C-alpha cells in the first residue's frame, strides 16, 4: 500500500512540476566564484561535507537554489549567498554546473552487495522502493522529472541527506513525501551501504 502511495504521489508530483527558466552557462560561470570554495571550480567538491554538483541536472539544481534562497530548504553554509540573485541568475548557475562532468569515486567493496540490493530492488520486507526507479539504473537521475543524479556523490553528504529526510529535518520533497517515506525505515547500516554504492556507481 505504501509503495502504491509513493507511485501515485510521484505521478502527481510530476504533473505539477513547474516550468524552469532557460539558463545560460556562460552567464552563470562568473556567478559561481563564491560557490567554488565549497563545490570546486567545476562543481566537483573537494570534500565530502559539500555535495558534488557537476553534471547534476539543471532542473533539480534550480529547484534546490530556489528553495535554499526562499528558506524552504535549510542550508546553513549558504545563508545569504543567494539573496541578491534573481531567478534568471539562479538558472544560469544551474546551467553552468550541469554542463560539467561528474567524477565517480570508489565504493567500499564490503558494502557493495547491500548497497546495490537496496538501490536496485529496494527492501521488500520494509516496503522501501527501489531507488533506481526514480534515479535511473546508472544513477544519472531523471532531468525532466527533476530527480537528481546520485552517482559519484560523496558518501558523507548522501548519508547526511538520507538521515535528514529520515528524521524529517529535510522536507523539501513536496507533498509526495517520497524521500521521507523511503528513508524513514532505513537503518544507519543500510544508509551507509547505499551511500557507498552510489559513490562508485556509473
């Protein structure tokens, strides 16, 4: 029943997804100077605290930028950084990072089996849906639907976000609650295995 709710909510979420402004990566590049300290010059972050955003789909990036600016998504390290940027500039920044290639890491071999199982098949006994259904088998996401690319993401960052969705601290997955519903029954061990697997997925 819960899986059915997630599917129906996803359809409603997609149907209500707003149109995104067309971004210009050339205009976006000079706007990313302050971003590079945490996210790297090309969007490949130098440390796991900050997300890799290189190659991330533009729709998802723009949604996050809008929500961080409005306060709908809490991001303490970005407080005030976006305040003076208009929607077109946010779109240009998203377009810039989406043009770069993501770097893929290496998964912990001891965690691959569990991580892959959760990603590709979910956890039936917990009614946890397969991540690949929305984020694609290769982790590249679904741009038109606004579902993010997950492959190559730092494990530390993925763990932090899944734990935030699990606790409800992060709740910008809309009325569908699809990420909160997916994460709520994941154990710390399952989250760690999934995050490690995604770091090396390609």
